[in-house]
C-alpha cells in the first residue's frame, strides 16, 4: 500500500508543479499585458508631449510597432524604473535606462568610440529591431547620424558600389572603433593584402614609422570615405596635394615642391584624347603603393631600372635603346651611362616635337655636355686625329647656329635612341650605312645619288675595308665646308687626301689598283703647277669627280675616253678625243709614251749640256783673265 501511494505521488507532483507554473506564467502575462496596456492607453496618443527646458518632447509610442519589436515581451517598468503611473510626472528623479543591465554582451560599448552614444540613438526607444535585422541596414543607420560631408560621400564611393559597409572597416555592433593613422594600412590590408605588403616596404611607411605626421597612408591618397581609384583623382588630388606643399618640401633640389611642380607643365601631365587620364601619372613611374627612394636598387625610379619603368609605355624606344652603346653600358652597371631622364628630364619632360628644349641646337649641346671631355678621338678629312668637340668648328654646327634647320645634329647621324657602335652592322655609322645616313632626306641626297654605283661605293657595299666612304674623305665631326676660300690650299688638300690611299703599296696591292698614280701626278704638269702655287691647275677632283668616281672602263666615268674631251674641255676648250690616245698617268714613260720619253731625255740633255757648256766657258774665260792680270 505504501509503495502504491508513493507511485501516485510521483505522478501527481509533476502534474501539480507544471500546472502551477502555467497558472503563474498566465497570470504574469495578464499582469504584464495589463501594465503595458495601461501605459499605452495614454502614450498611444500622438499629440502627447511634455515640456522640458523650454522644449516640447513627444511622448508618443506606436503600439503596433512596439508589439512587433524585440522588446514585445518586456513591460514598460523593466526599462523605466521608479516610475509611478498615478503621479505626473511619473518620476521626480528619472534615471537613464540602463540597457547593459540586461544586455551584458554590449558592455564593450562603454569603452569604445560610441561610449557617449545612447543605445536608443541606434536601436530607437520602443521600436527595437532584432540584431540580425538591424545589421542588414547598419551602414544606413550609421549615415543617419554621421552627417559629416566627407562621410556622406561614402554613398558614391567604390566601397558602396561593392557593398563594403561601415562595419567592414570600423567593425560593427558594439565594438565600433576609430582607426588611427598607424592602423589604416592594416585595416585596408584585410581586403587589399597585396597593396598593404607593398606599402609596408615603401618610403611612405618608413617615414610613417619615424612618427612624421605628414607621412601619407591609404586614406591620404584614396580618401577615407569617398574612396577613389581613378588616376586623376588619386594623383592630382593626392600625390600633388602633398608634394606641391613648399612647407613640407622646401628648396629647389630633387624632391622639392618646386621640382615636382614641373610635372604640371610636362607632356606626361597632358590629358588623353578622351579627357579621362593623364598621359603618365605619378604611379606610372613611381609605383602605386611600393613608392621607394630612388637610391633603393628596387625602386622603379632607380637609375638602373629606369629603362624598365619607361618601357611600360615606350616599349619600342626602350628596345632600341637597350641595343645601343648607351644601353649596353647601362646594363654593365656604368653609372655614367645615360638613361631616359638624362636627356628628357624627370618631371619637366617636354614634347620632342614642339618644345624648344629639343631643338636641334639644344640637343647638340646636350650631347656635347657629356662628350666634351675629349676621350673619343676620330680622324678628320686630312687623316688627322680630332676630338668630338671638333664638331663645334664644323660646317654642320655653324649652320645650326645660323638657324639652318636642315643642318644635321648628333641624333640624325647616330640615331636618337639606337646609338650603336660603328662595329655593329645595323649601326647608322657602320661603314656600309654611312652613305645612306649622310644622304637621308633633307641632307646630302644628291651626293648619295652620285656616290651610288661609284667605284668607292661598290667596294664599300662588298665589305672592302679599304674602300672609302663619306667620313674617310670628309671626316667624322670636324667636317669643313667644301667652299674653301684658298683654292691653292684646297687643291693641295685634295691631292694629299687621294695620295694617302693611292700611294700606299699595301692598299694598291690588296685591291689590284694602278701603281704610281700619285707619283706620276705629282711629276705631271698639273702636279708641278699645284706644287708651284697655281690656283687654277687641275687636281684629282677636276678630272675624276668627287662622289661619282668610276673607272675609265665605265661609260659613265668622267675619264672614260669618250668623256675626256668634255672633262678636259672645262679647262682646255677645244680639246678633242684625238688628243687622248695615250695614258694620262704614265707609270713607265719609255713604254707608255716613247715620244714623251725621248723628248724628255732630249730636253734634259739640252738643259744639262747648255748649262754645262756655259759653266765650262765661264771657267775658261775666268782662267784667261787671271793669267792676263798676272802678266800685267
């Protein structure tokens, strides 16, 4: 029986306990509902207000929104403590609602940037939404309070377009934080890890770590809320805004504000045809995030890496430069080897087509500023050594100074970027290419036409190193005018020029040329006349021409048998072909012209015979006079 009673108690006790709890909960709900309904019976009046400090404060609570809020199960007195509904006002000493008393997880808000912000400023007073629903519109809620113009720009930023909200940078909920300048890179790096890594190795980060308040970080260039990424916005509004400040960058040296200001008038700063981008902005040369000191070997503006940097835009030009003598010296690590900035400048780069900085005369002076040291000797048209600075005495340079825009300058002969050694077959100053270089448009076109097909040009085109081309006769840099006032001096120089080659035994043998032509000319009437000071006597050029020199077997040659009357007729009018039946340059007179040989011998006999007879006669006469004087 006892056991049975115990079993009955085991069943009845839980039933009674649960029933009691249900009755208590129902009673509590009815009481709570009753208390909230009592409050709302007054506060549902949308005209209900109270006056405080001279201002009317609305006391309206929307019953429908309240009953749908996250606090629908709470009664008014849970938040509004020490309120007596029968008294007006309900509390003589009202206290602030302490949300943290229930929401312990929100305690961190007391120490963060929102410590002075009331919970209801974000969550509202009576229409509190669930946290999940509230988080969906967190950015909009932030902007409803933060009316600052800079922050309001967020709505048009790239972050807004990509749904990156306030919590993405500042955290959300109750852990909102203010981002210090030192923390900015880390915060941005959560999404832009690669850029953060580059920035951490930049000169900007180095300055920032030293505590320089002017050192830029992500927001200084891209903005804090109006995030920009276009070149014009980032560079013109960020880089130049800082680097044109003379207080931050004083003086006139590299890196100064005045130095950087030159960029604004450079060809790089010009806007492209669509009006969207600069031709080349700061980041194109210096990099975007890993901006480094030019002295750093890894810097994009380091002397050794400039070709790589400029090559991003000027690929073809850099390829030509890398093959040049300058480029090869740069690769070898020669710190004196020029690179782009040495000729074009750094920030003050001008258009090569319209800027006076790139006039022919100025470009020449630029080249000479490096090559004036006189370490690269060349031979002039007389075969004498001269230095590159001899160019300043040349007909080319003097013509430039006189304003002749057709006169050539350094780059027209050597190339602007492809300045290759003369040993390179593709070089403009290689022996095979020199005639074409000199005969390029607006230069010596007619002379090139005459030279083409000549005996000299034929030898050069076949790779004959002995065959002369333009610079062998005219020189390299100290080229003199053909219009020399002293005709006698010009004739002697021309004869010497031709004689130096055609009297060389080795050169004559290697090329199977006629022998002793130089010696025979010197002994000829023409040669003797020139040596004697004649200003009109014929020299080598008078008969053979200057550029169109051809062998006598060539019908186009000036010394072809049918053309000799015309050639010689320039000085000897009336000369006919019948007069030219013998060789002009007599190497073996007895064999080539017996009459000349014997007449010459006859004259020599007569000259020496007469002079000898006169001397003998005078000696005998003197002897007779001495004897006669002695007898007296």
